[in-house]
C-alpha cells in the first residue's frame, strides 16, 4: 500500500529551445515579480544575476519540461503543511533532474523557494561568498524569466490552481526543466 499522503502524476514534454524561449520567456515581467519576494538578491538561485541568463541556455537546442501534478489525499490539508507535502517529490525530482543533467550534459532549472540544502541558514550570497552547494542547487524557471503557469498549461496539459482558503489547493503543480542537445 502507498504510504504517501498524495498521488503524483508526472508529465514530460520535449520542445525546441528557440520555441520555448520565444513563447514562454519574459524576463522583465518575471524579474519584476521576483522583486516582491523576500529572497530576491539574497539567494544564489534568485535574481538578479550577474550575467545574461540567456547565455546559459544558448548552447542547447532542446528543453525537457518535467511536471508533476501532486494531489493530496486529504482535501482539507492546512496550507502551512504544503512544504511537508511537496518535499518528497521535490527531492525525487531534484535527484532525477541532476542525473539527467549529468547524463545529457545539459543545464537544469529547478524549483522556486527556499534552498533545501542550506535550510534556514543564511545563503552565502549575503556574505558575498559563492554558493555552498553549486553541485546540487539550481535556479528556478521563474528566476530565468519563464512563465511556469503557461508552461504547465500549454506544454504539459496541467492548469495550475491556487488555494482559495487556508487549505492546500486540490492539487499542486511542480515544474522543472532540462536544456540539452539532441543526440
């Protein structure tokens, strides 16, 4: 019997990098959104970056988008438990993403939010030091200016939903990506 407190459904799409960048990337809009986050400029996975992030993507011609629709078994799960609910899938997806990055010699973009490696410790960026875990920490799609809601909807067929009360929404959507080259 499955002891997880959720059902996970994974969807994968592969698209041309140029199409994805042209149709789903709007750096000005999403960096403006990021400026409202308390992590803006305080974590290495968050903007502003010291380089043109498009340059990180140009060596690759394809993008693998991986999405997971995470449906909690408890329809009345309190919103403050959302991170506990997502953590197992985030950890699984991060491991998979890093494996794919090594295997395909690509460039991965992970998930928005608090750095799971440093936890509550202040990010080394605050002290002007490099990331303590560059081997496993990746910026999010949002940090690179991508519209994750449109990505999920148009490429994965998963419409994102939001909480309307103090409970977790009927499902959560996790989206990450791997930029890589065709073999």
